[in-house]
C-alpha cells in the first residue's frame, strides 16, 4: 500500500491536467498513488488520464456524474489506499519536494493522526512569489477560519477522513470548513516550507467576478450551525467572517 494518496478532482480541465499529474510524477518521494476523479467532464479529460496511466500504473482514474468537487474528493478518499491523503486541484502543482517534506515531518512526529500543511508559491502571468508564512498563535480551529488554506497544501491521516469528509452541501468554503472541523479534534502541524504552486487566474472559483462571497456566506452559516462546532467559535470571529462575506458581495455588485 502506498504511503500517500494524492486526490485530484477534475472537471473539464484536460488542457491543464497533464502538467498537474506530472508534478506528482516528479516527486522525489516515490511511495504514492494518484487518483484522478473525473467529475463528469465533457472534454477529453478521460483520454488524457488514460494515456498517462498506460506508462504509470500509480495513476488511477475514476469517473462520476457531475456532483461538484466535494463529492469528487470524497469519492477519491473512499478509494484511496494510502496512509496519508493529499489533495491537488487540477490547476495547481506540487513542487518536487512536496511529498518528501511531508514525509519527513510525519516521520519525525511518529506518524500521528493529524493534519499537516505547508505553504504555497503564488503564480500569476508567469510571475512567482512566496506566500506569507503566518504562525499559529491562536487555536488551530480559529487559525483555519482566519487563514484560508488551499487543498494542495494539506495532508491528513486517512483515519481522520474516514470520520470527517468534505461537506457536499457547501461550496467555495468546503475545504476551510473541513480543515476547521478536523482542527477542533486533532493536532495540526505547520510546515514552514513553500512546496506547492497556487495558480491565480480569472477562472479561480474564489475570483470576485464569480461572486464567490455568496456561496461562502451560505457555507459559513451552515458550518456555524454544525452541532459540534456552534459553541466553539467565538461570536466576534463569526461576525467578522460573515461581515467579510457581505462586504465581498457588495464589492461584486459595485463592479458589475
């Protein structure tokens, strides 16, 4: 069984997907599998992945009827064989040392049931710059809500994900909700190395032109009503997060 399972949800990203998968194949740590979950693509995503599988059996392909990325990631988790699960969106990339850095951190802590996260390099129009490293100086749950972390940066023990999965009734903020939920129950370890590339472009789901703040607002409200969470988040933090959403919605309509 592989040490890592890397889950890539994909929807009509055939043009980008080959590079994304190659970034996994180029890892210096070799004990992994990569599961591409095709979320009902209508382009040639399947053909792209199957061509790669022909030369690398560590790549797996799963097709599902379109059900959005939370369902795709959960499908990948269900089929994963690795002890630790990593995520990679179809337009982002791992740097070659990513899995090795994670393995070293996991090994040094005696293979805990925990959430690990690294840092990202931003990329926009061929320009690269490192994201700011923000230390955890508050509760891990609050940290996860104040500091959005893209899925590519995160690695989680599989047994945690057998209990807590991506909420399929939440979009845009579904990853942040899962990280915060896990942080409420399990250790969180920050790795201060930049090991992934986050591609910034107009098709990002969080781009303001997509009115991302409305589904974010709806998702946070659902999360705040979650029985195991509703009394653990400070009221002021809830108000601040929701206010940011209302401000974002107002900005969206002001730019239309």
